[in-house]
C-alpha cells in the first residue's frame, strides 16, 4: 500500500502544513511556559507528534518521485563563474586542451539509456 492510496495527492500538502503548524505551536507553548513549568499534557503531546513525524516523514520521502526537467526554453543564459579560468587563444576561443581536461571520461553504467 502506497502513500497515494492512504492520503490522496491533493490532501498531502495541507496535511504537511497542518503537521508543521502543530510543531510550531508546541514549540511556542513550551517557550511560553519555560523549561521548568511545561505541563504534562504538553510533554505527552510533543512525544506523540515526534513519534508520528518520523513515520510520516519517512513514508512521504519513500513515495516522492524526483524527476529532472530538460525544458530550457525559458531558461536564462548565465555566464559561468569560472570563465576566466580557461585560457583563450588569439581568436578569443577556448583552447581544446583546456576544455578536454574538464571532460569526464567515466564510462556509463551497464544498461544506461539517455532520456532525451
């Protein structure tokens, strides 16, 4: 059973926000009471929230899909910070040797297929 079956995607973000607000409220209450005067109900509630939070966060992380976007239509071209590190020849072009030194020659893993 996945998180998608337990909590629909449309409900997850509000659920995370509510959980975060509960944590902030518990922290504010603890600060207001001071370190020596925290009521017992607060200690019990904080322990329960912390316990549930670990399972909640691990389940959410396990069900997170990470994708990379190759869409660069709206991307702004930015000059690299290290542009001065690569020597230029007389025609103001990069020397091939300097660029070749930066190429990663590590072979692709077995079964690798580019997605473009």
